[in-house]
C-alpha cells in the first residue's frame, strides 16, 4: 500500500535541517535501533546559565518520516529552554509537519524521546538530577508503554486500551510479562508492536527479559 | 519517469489495449447469453484460453480465468484442502507470496499442519528438505517457481516429482514466471499453477489457474457454473481478451526481450556493485528471474532510498511493495538469512522490455548520489555491524 506524506514531510525529508554532529556537544542521545529500522542521534549545545538549547543537530537511520520528524524536531528545539523541551509532545511534531500517516506516528514519538533523553542526560551531567532512580515496577512499565504506538490507530497502547495485564515476574528476576489486546485488523502489526514494546521496556534498568502475548479481542 | 518496478506491475502494451477496447464498447456481450453478442464474447474467451493454454502446454479445458494470481493461489490451496479432506498436511516454502503464506495460515488456524521449507542463502529450496517433509498426509506442496523479491528460480520439476512420490499434488505460483522464462506444465509435471496478466504488460484484475483434469480443487465461491464449475461469475471479457494477447506477445517475443533485458540487468548489477557495502540478495544476475535485482545498501533504510529516487523520477520498490505498510522487514529477505538492518536497506529493481540502457546509466548514477547522501547523515555506526558480520561482499553464498 502506498504511504501518503504531506508536502511538509517531503520538504523536511528532501532538505533536512540541522544534519550532522555538533563539535564538543553538551549532550548526545541515541534512540531506537537499526534492527527496528528506526534510529536517531542528537547532539546538543545547552547554555548552562539560561538553560536554553542553543544548537542541536541530528543523524538518522530510518525512513522518510524518521528523517522529517528528526529535522522538524531540531527546528522546534533550537532556542527553546529545557523546560519547553520537556513539555513537547509528539503531536507538536506531527502538527508542524501537517500530520503523519498513522503507521508512521511512532517516528514522532522516537524523535521527541530523543530530544528529551538528551536534555535529561545534560541535567544528569550538570548534577541537576540523579540518574538511574527508575525502579522496575508496574507504574514504570505502564509509563514506558505510553511511548509505544499502535500503528493501526495512531494511539499509544494506553490510550488505545490495549494493555490487559502487566506482570513483573517474582520468581525470575527482571522478567516482565505483558498481555496485549489486539483486533483482527491490527494483527498484521503484532510483530511490530512486539518489537517496540521490547525496545522500550529494555531501557528500564533491571529488565532482562520481556514476554509479550497477544490476545484477540472478541 | 524511469520505471524500474516491473515485478510490481507493468505498462499495458498498446496492441493489447487496442484489442480490448471493442469489448468495452460494441462487443459488450455476456458469454453465457445465447444471442450473437454472447456468442461473440464466448468465442473471444475461447481464443484467449487457447492462447494461454497453448503457451504453457496445457489443454484449453485445463485453464480457468480468475481475478489474478492471489485468487488462483487461494483457490489452489484452500480448494485442494477441500477436495482432499482426509489429508491435513500442507507444505510450502518460506519465500512464498503473501497470498500463499496467509492461505496457509488460515488452514493452520483450522487445525492443519503446515511445513514451511527453509531456503539457503540465495533463496533455493533444497529438494532434500522436501524429501524429509513429505508424507502420505500431505494433500499439496506449493512452491513458487520464480520469486517476486529476490528472483530465485526453483527446480520445480524435481520438487513436483518428490511431491508426487507420496501422492501430494503440486502447485506453483507462476505470477512472475509466465512470459519471462520457458514454462510448460508437462515438462514441469505440475498439477496446479497460478498466473496473472499485469506482470506481462496485460491488464490488472485478471489471472488464471492451470488445473490438471484429474486433480481438481473444490470451488470456493457458489454461483453459476462458469469456468468449468470452478469459478462462478460473469467473465471479465475485455481483460481476458487482453490477457490472451499479453501471453501470446510475451511468448512470441521472449528471446528478443531476453536479449534486450539480460545485458541491462547485468549492467545495472555491475554498476551498483561499485557502491561500497552493498550486497546482492538472491542468485547472481544471469541465474535469476529476467529483469529482477534486489540489493541491500548497508547503514541506510530502504524507504528513504526509495523516496529520494522517486523525487528524482525513478520508480523502484523497497522489499515487497505490499509489505511496506506493515512495518516489519520482508519475510523473504529474513528467510535467506538477512538480519533486520540488512533487510531494511533492500531495494528491488525490476526491468521490462520498455527500459533502456540510458535509463540504467541514470539509475546507477542516481542511486550512487542518494546512497552517499543518506550515508552522510546516518546514525548507524558501521563498526558495530562489520564486527558482527566479519565484512560483506556483493554476492551472497548459497
């Protein structure tokens, strides 16, 4: 099936802004993985007085919308304070691109997550927050699942009410079990959703194995 | 536009369009009617049936028209299961078209046992793996003769013999093969085969199935007894007429077209092999489906390559065009051993009689520019990859 992109997406894809690596960056982040076909690296200059992002550049391994969302994310981030960046939502990127097809919305989530993790890393390096106080529990897992998009509807798994069960195994340390409700039409995306869930949850310190089971909606 | 996506669909041959037009206008009859218009339509269908059955070495009564190879594949697999209800084992390869893979999945849900034969690094099914898998419970073996993504051509004759040794029927999806290579049902010894028209410069929405007279699947739809009671519904007369001529022209011109396309295919492969860290998926150019190439450009992603080429007026596809919406890499490419990051960077180029050497030159140059551009901005760190793989070469081992 052909995927239709807006003119804005095509513009940012064919003439991406702020491509490359900054010299002596104050923060860098990499989100996604090449195995998923979706990966963004950011480098940032942040003014420690004003806490303003003075410069940001990206590199990408991914499809046209991956490149376009990263490009527009750098445009939105430049000149903003780190608090502004923390408040950005993936919808801000899709709005700036005049929309994205539902199956590509996960690209905007990745692009935003990358910005936020660069900012977070900077805060850690400045001693503003402590790193690694994320605890493996149901709430954390739930929070991380917010970032996984159902490509059929464009909603995240929580909004789409797809999470039936989250289980942190007690016998096997670091094993997380997730049960997902899925419809027949969404079944083609099951391998993709499975991969995205693993990728997200493996970011949580202490997670060693993620088991995802799909149950059909009746 | 430079169109290098001919395994997806092809441009209609002008002679075919011309022959079809009267069947939309003054010759609009229903072949089932007994008046003159009906008889005229019926004899047009008979002529097409003769053209196609003759081209594949079948009897006219062994060829039925369908809406395309997808329908034919479904009819062959699901219809054979219905015709042989006591047998519950289906054998396919792991590099089939979605219509075969998903028809098999449906049977699996109904309790059938499915064997998916593995393939080697170039996509070949080893006949020994079929010898190991075949049993008296197998009602059908379905293995596509020419692969839509990686152009591998299977030894169907040997595979069909093995299937028959335990009484299984043999079906092949020949959607890509018809008109692009010699194809004779008697020489190959097969029982069922699926075809379509739009891969060989005919119209879309029309296909056919070869059905050996003693090995008939059961029909899937109920209706009037058209197409020897296997496929009800009023025939798509203009498309059938176009299909008949498409096959006649393809078979007539095969040698000439092959000597035009094969050197272009070789030249394109050689030109793209000059790009560092590129690799050919499937067999070497002279051993694969006429016009087909599939190449991975490492460290970048296929859709981005495709979109940049589209922006430059070049049409190609990324893996299988049908799977581009599902966000998972092509099952065919992972079946031949590609890791996900290699499958993501795969582009299929497919040529037809209408492509020229100048177009090949333009495409080689444009691909080089696009690959350089995307690699200059890639977030993928090559060291990680080469450590894992121990370097890459353009040709894959079997």
